[in-house]
């Protein structure tokens, strides 16, 4: 989780955070961002990497 947080600016440049399924609610003094699709993709990639390393 910390690693993803550190690389998130780089991932944002690649389009993560703006995918269909990522929720962003903006109000006058409040912004809520829930990266559902981006989080799912990152989770699958990390799981595949760990699975390959364990194999």
C-alpha cells in the first residue's frame, strides 16, 4: 500500500485515477476520490508479480 502511494503520481500520468469506475465527487470545499478500477488493476498486477515470484 505504501509502495502504491509512493508511485501514485507516476501512475496518474499513465491514466490511473481517471479510468471508468473511478469515482470522483467534487463539491465547493470537498473532494472525494475512490479509485475502484485503478485499485483493482494495481491489485491484480501485484498479485500476479507475487505469484510469479513464489512459483
